[in-house]
C-alpha cells in the first residue's frame, strides 16, 4: 500500500463563523465531517490514477491536481467558509 502524507491548515471566515456553528455545529465536526473528509476524497481521487512509481516521478503534477480538487470542493462556493493553506501557502 501507498501512504500519502499532507499538511493542510485552515482558518474560518470570521463573518460566517456564527452561521457555521448554527448549520454544522462544532469546529471539531467541521474538521472531521467536512475538511478532513474532503481532503481525503481529493487525495484518493487523484492518487488512484497513478502507480507508486508514477506518483514519485509526477509529484508536482499530482500535487497540483490534488490542490485543484480541494479548491473546487472548498473555495469555489459563493461564500467561502474556510481558507485553506497547503504547506503554508494559501490555496487560491
């Protein structure tokens, strides 16, 4: 099996925090049910298209595809609740 490790930081849009607590609940639920799940789905969706060797030699392409899927899941909404950072860089 192949293991993929990533680090994603996020911050909440301050003007939408109250609505987040009303619609989602706790910050822990946001992390578990939405953020972590969405990131895991994105990583799986991309990495399943490559062999282990291809993942290594195409690392920049794979990374870009994962970031793009994460962006589509979280950032393309009209009102963005969260801002994600991948290895310290804001995903735009």
